[in-house]
């Protein structure tokens, strides 16, 4: 690593620069206070790990929103994956966090203990290879995530079609972030003043899809990176907008995000997927916020192919993950937090995922 690059990277953790930003935050903080919501699981962890909430002036509240893709996956979707796992001859290929998320009566980890085939993979291409190596089995990849992972799944589906892999399908539970943000800012109970916008998602979609927040709802937003100085810079920029009476979408994460996003990744999504209504944990159904495979790729749709018999959905008793995801309450206010619900015994997905609010609060607060 060159000296210039080392010096550049060091600035993102520079204590002196951090102190300057904290002073700017105090200077711009509105006297009536403000609620800023971050909608990225990595931001949730970064804010907790760096103790950024403790640096905020009185009246400035940092609320965690629906930024964890595992957490916002509905119980019905989890139950559907479990139903697919119970079909003879099916191998479920999934990212690790999903195996521990409880459904209505079971989890993928429990199903694996019962002898069902559940394989942890690290990319959709691993699932393709699993299908190639097991031609006598049906491999179902669990597609969960926001726009960051959706292009990779789209490419995997296209490659499966090119390879003629008839034993590969996808359970598509992908979601897009702008739809959820509109549901949040339009909810009068939440009273969100501004948004710390996600860095990873924005590398794909850019800044334009958020513009409606400022123009239609008067909600400022800043796309922010993940180091302590990144987050503090984003908060300072937001509070400056509030101080000056502006509502704009700004980019503080210029080293990773372009205004137009990543056109190639967006083209991959558009070629394979179309938008649809999706069920979000805590937010309910949101029109246009999900992705489903287009008709020409319907042969790779696991639900269409196998038509699994899904058990009636039952929400975990006492779990308040939905309210935590909406920013209505903090994990500490959930009656199960630390008492019944722990990382070793998660009742809801917010305690399962490494990016979940409850897991972050359990570890750092």
C-alpha cells in the first residue's frame, strides 16, 4: 500500500477530524431537536461500535430503520423456504444468517438437524456449482437482499439459463430500498426529520431514486460511508441542511457512489427481474418494493416450480422486531431483549443477523 493511500485511509478514522465534525454537529443541531434514521445494517453496527450516539447533542436522536435484509424478510417468506427444504430431493443453498432465522415453527438450522439438505454458500455462483455437481438434486438458492445483491442473483440466473441447468432455481425475496423509505417517511407516527442513506445500496442505484424524499416529503438525505468519520460527516451535512432549511439528497460517500449509480448492475436487475409488491417485516406489503423473476425466466422460480405447501404464519409471541425495524422503539424497550432473546437464543431476526439492530445493541450497549 502506498504512503498516499495509507494517509488517505487514515483520515476516515482521524480523531482530530472527528472532533471537528462533532463540533459542527453541535453547531448545526436544531434547538428543537431532530430524528435521523439510518437505513443500512452496516451503518447500524458502525454507529453502535464507534459510540456515535453518545456524541450527539441533546435532542438529536439516531434511529435504526429497516436496513438489514435478513431482518425485513417476512415470516411467511421464511416459512416458504422451510417448506421448500422439506421437499424430497431439494438442496437449499443460502447465506449463513438465514439458517438461524426462526419461522413460525422451525428454522433452516432445525430442518438441517432433521436431515434436510441445507448448504451455506457465499455467493449465487456457489449455488450454481452446487447444482452442477449434483445433477440428480434440485438446488434452490435463497435470494435475500437489497439492490446490492440482486444483480449477482440476476447474473446467476442468466448463467444457469446459458448452462442449461435445469436443477437450479431461486426463491426471490429481494427488495428495493426506496419503496421502504417512502413507507417510513409517510408514516406520521414516526416523525423522521432526515435520513442517513445507505452506502452499499447507493453504489448500485446512485442518488436519483431518493430524490422524491426531498422533493415530495421535504426530507433531507445524505449517502454516507461506514467509517466513524464518514458517519459523522454525513450527520453534519444533514444537520447543516436542517439548519439552512434545505431538503436535498447529497453524497458524502463520493469515493464509492456516483450520482447515476452502476448502470451495468441496474441493467442486470432489469433484464431478469421486475418489481412487485413485497411483504416487509414490520412494514407490511409495499407496492413495487420487491423483485420477482420475469416471465422469460419463470422456469428458475422455485415457488412456481415446486408450489410448496406453506404452513400458517405465526409471529413469535412478544417479539417486537417489527417496531424496532420501523424505529418506533429501541431494542432495549423490547420486553424479550437480553432476557429471553439473545444471540444464542434469538426469538426474532433482528437478534440473528450481524447487521440487526438487536444484535448491535446487545453487543455494544
